[in-house]
């Protein structure tokens, strides 16, 4: 296994048919950056330390980026927090009301851009749709309400004036480096500062040197 093999694993992942939610499209973009020629030294370093699957490395990088993003989200004001709480409470109340209503079991067909679609109040309707031939797309209100509830914090944090500058925020870079170094240490027995520097440069769009990564990690070694 060498660096080119690890890179090819990510290329193969990119060639597969992935259905990513809009908020997860950045993962595909990140994978595209990781197969750039500038990344080959990092792949070689990873291979030297025992990496055998480029997809594992991709998952580590995605996980580190997500952790860093969550750590650096700006806090909302008390007014915004109150409004978020109101929306969350309303969504919970609606889901509870649906769950208590015994007459909301049936599914209903309707036309969506010329295609038959099923509407279901509860997730039991998804099972009915899956048994049809051909299987029919189903829109489940309970699923939509759950998605909306889980998405509220990130949506609120990304409003104008609250978006973290992902490329040039030193706190975000620090968090990313620490998370990725911990992953590499656990998996490969080394923090791989050189590989992390190249990955961070590719991921965040600004040059990051190995010396900078070593400086970031130095306090954690004490």
C-alpha cells in the first residue's frame, strides 16, 4: 500500500453515486481537494505509518472538520436563544399532537411535478410505500419535523453576522489540528504533523506549515 493507492481510494469514493444533503455537500468538495497532486506527500506519509484505506483518512478529516466547526460556532444572543426555544417547543408540541391522534395513520397520494408521491403523518407510512411496486416516494411529516428540530442550532448560527470565517479563523484551525492529530495518533500511533499541515492547507485554503502544526500541538504534549 502506497500513497497513490490511498489517494485512489478517495477517487473511487468520488466516482460513486452519493446522495448528500445540501448541508453536507462540502464533504464532496473536501474529498476533491484531498486527491489534488499537492496531497501526495501526505498520502505517502500516511502509508508509511500504516494507513491502508484512504476512505478511513477521508472520514477522519471530515470528522475533524465537523468537530472544529461545532467548537467555533458563535454563541447566540439571549433573544435569539429564546426564539430558538420557542420554535423547538412548537415543533415538539406538534410531533406530540400527531403521536396522540389515532386518526392520522392513513397515507395519502398526491401529485408532485407529475409524479405520484405519498404523504404520511407517521413513519409507519414509509413501510407501506416501500411495499408498493414500484416503491413510491413518501414524504413523512414526522421526519421533516425531526429534521427541522435538529437543524435549528446550525441554521441560527449561520445567520448573517454569525458565520465563522472558516478559512482564516485561527481557533478553527487549532481545533481541526487537535482533532485530526488525535485521530491519527489513535489509528497510526503518530500525530503526523506533516500530513496534517498539507491536509489543513488543502481544506482551509491557506498555507499551513508543519512548524505551525507542531506549535499548535506542543501544549498538548506537556
